[in-house]
C-alpha cells in the first residue's frame, strides 16, 4: 500500500510503516505479491486442418440457395513437462472438469454447417430478402498452449509464487526484514513459499470456441437511395475460461452490503447479498491449479438500419445499430487468467452484460467525387 507507506513514514522504506517480520502482527502493506520463474525459452508447433465444401443453386421464383459445410481440427503439441506429483493431486481431487499435465485433449467434432438464402422478386426492383446461418469455430491462442505446456509447477518450468500478507518469509535484499517493497527473489524461494506455486492444465472437457451466427435483412434500392434493415444474432459457446481446482468446498457464506448502487437498474445502496466463502485448499502442496475449461457462453442480438444516398458524385451513408450482449466473463486475452471464474463451483455469478456491450452505435461517412477533366477523377 504505497499511499499508507508514504503517509505514515516516507523515510522508512523499503517497508515504510509496515511491521517487521518479527512483529506479532506481520500483515505487511500489500495484499499479495506474485513472481514467476521460467525457462529461458520454449518451442512447440500446432497444426490446423480445415476441409470445406460449398454449392450454390438458382431455384425458381428468383431464389438463390447456398449450402456449405466446414470441418476444423487443431492438433496440439504433446506434453513437454508432465508433473506426476501434480497429476496425482488432480486425480485425488476427482473434479469432472479436471485434467492432467501428461495428456493434451483433442477436439474432433468441429463440423460447421452453413446455409444462405436470397430472394429477389422482380429482379430486386421491389425488395431483396437475405437469410443466413452458420456455425463457426475459433482457434487456440499460442500463449494459451504455451501456458499449459510450461506452467506445470516443476523446477524446470514456469513457477509462479504468490505471497499473501500473512506469509512468513524474509526479504532477500534486506537482512532481518519482512517481505515488502522493493523485495524480489533472485532464485527459487524457501519451501514455505514454493508451496504457493501455481499450475495450469487443460481440462479434459476443453473444446474449440464455437459460435452460431444468423442474419436476416431486407434491402430496397432505387436510383438515388439504398435502404437496408436487418437483424443479426450470435450465440457463442465453449468459450475459454479458467477455474481453480485446488479449492475446498465452502462451509459458510460471506455477506456484503452494496454501496453506490443507486442509478443502476436493479441495484440500490444498502442492498445485501451473500456468496460462498472459500478459505482452504484441497491440497496444501500447491497453490492455485487452474484448469482451462470451455464453459463460458455469450449471446448477441442486434438490429441495424442503413441508408445510402448517391447523387451526382456525392455519396452519403448513415447507419444505426441497437444491440445487446450478455456473457459469462470469458477469457479475452491469449494469456490465461488464474482462476478467472468468480466461484470455482458454479458460473452463475459471472453472467452479466458483456464488457463489450455497446447498446447504441451510430456511424456514417461522406464521399465526394469531383471530375477534373474527362480522363481523371478524384
């Protein structure tokens, strides 16, 4: 807590007003400290295979039907640093979403059908109707694969330690001083601290991200004005998330009182809510053991209206989109989070408006074409 240190004793650094490690209450002035130790480099290869087929058919009554399908398969690298001790702990935990460091899961059922339909009665002079639907699959980021291959809590791999204020350990830089600013380990820390090291494994239920997309639109074109109105939806499933497997079930609840909630729909100051309180680990030999799971979902619905005006070299376009996005807080970065799920035993608390939710969106552009001479146009 830099502000506390500065306020109480600016000249007492590196620990400021924080109590000594020899004090009865040695809760130093920080909430947590993390540091990683890793190999100099790592290398691996992933192989992506895709097969697709498509056919377009012109049907009577000005109908155009397009059918297609695609198959995606990603071959991940084999394990590089399996940890038998960690696998034994994972086996004893017995979580249905658990995994092991000696096995990399495979996802082989990634078939994505696609279909689109276009109807233009009177050769589009009246209206054009378009309808489309498809299933698409994403890829696994290289940083995600790298984390699963190297974060196996071995001395030869990446090890991330986490020190809490109650952890008893000395500062390597200052003799007889508690761990605080600007302390950092230059080598592997003592065994008491090493036991907090984290690990990351692929869940045996890990799958490629999948999204179902659908669109419906009506279009009307004249000599000077083009009008379009449409609806779009996306239902994403199997999005990546991380869950800490090394947490013992809760035996009690913790209550909180909301402050500053007025002005937000469904919230008010003084509202009380309770959530499970977790205070123990299943295994004290390790810290967080995060499993890469595919249990986060998201939905997106949007209405869009667009108009284009083009007269004598002037083109004006404007559009408006009303949308709503809800998700379960999926992992947005290529580097996995440590225990990204709010509650390790349920994802119900994570459902909310997406951080990417933009309810209203306006856009437009203006294009002016002027003739300089008969042979050149700007």
